[in-house]
C-alpha cells in the first residue's frame, strides 16, 4: 500500500497521508514524498489549489512516526523542507487542510502550514508531543502564534491540552467545522471555487498577506502595491472584470 497518495483532479491536487492504521503518522519516506509532491504542485502551471488530508475517518495526522526519527532528521529534503517534508516550502498557491479526526503534534504543524483548515466535527487538536519532549521543528512555534495568537499557542504548546473542533474554531485555529466525514468534500468544493478565480491577483494577495508579519503598515502597503499592481493588468483578471460588468457574477461561497 502506498503511504502517500497524490491525485490530480483538474486544477486541484489532493495529497492524502495513507497510513490510517498508524493514525497517518509521517515516515521518512512519506516526508520525502510530501516534499516532492509539493514541489510538483508548485511547478505545474495547470495546478491551482492543493488540498491535504489523511486517509480514513479517525486521523488527519498524528505527527511524525517516532520510530523513523533518525531518518526524518537526515532524509534528502530535511534541510530545505523540514523533517516531515513541508515546513520551509511555499508553493506560491492556495493550500487547504481537510482535517478528519486526530490532528496532533507534527500533524498540527502540517495543518497550520496550509492556508486554512476545514475540520470535521470529530477533529481533535493538540501538542501531544509535549508528553515525550519532542520539540516543534516543522514550523509550529512560528505558525501557531500567527494563526491563533500567542496566548493560545503557548497554552497549547506548554500544556499539551487536547481541544475539539469547536474550541479550535473559537480560537482561530480552524475556519470551518462541518459534519463528521464531510471535511474533504467541503475542502474540495472550496478548492474548485478558488481554482476558478483569476489566479494572478489571488496569488499576489496571498503572498502579500503571508509576508505581512514583521512589517509596519507603510512597508506592508508598499509591498502590497509592488506585488498587486502587475496583476491588475493580467488578461484573466480583465476577462473576469468584463464578465462581472456584463452581469455574469459567480456567487460567493458561504461558510459551512
């Protein structure tokens, strides 16, 4: 059985962690495949949105396979991508986590690497690596505070508390909670919608939003202008604008 599945669905790429019997914990081989899958998605001009999920209904990802710890720290992509294969990478395009069941430790880092998170009602989140002393080295200490605020991030990191999907949404860790088993369908529906938008401005808006940390307002505005103005003359955007003016206006998605 392949431990990592990559499925191209038109303009949407789906990566599935496929070790449900081990709560989709990430082996060294999976980390290599994840890094290479992200690279392939980034290089594919026809691929617009990446969705990441876990196989089965019990787990998104419980983190690194600790039996592979030595290999995770020295596989071919460890230095450029991080031990579990994603932390330092940015494909430059939208990414969505479809979280079903357990999302712990490095799995929470992977979910937070994505631009936003759709969670099934049975999802649970936690820094359970705290119990055995494994540090966050795949972006958790940097992304958690940016996503849920410093107090919430430190509360989770220091206590190792487990929280349900509703609490995760309340603190900003999760953007939508859907019925059990529906996270992937909802993430794919949003991915299809995003993939249909003009891409140049979407990607510059994404880049400017992600780069705002550490900048004061004026520096951020200058960066936004530099990134966004070229996209204002993109042919796809101009076509979308003509359609909008003519009355061909797609409905905006509503939160689940």
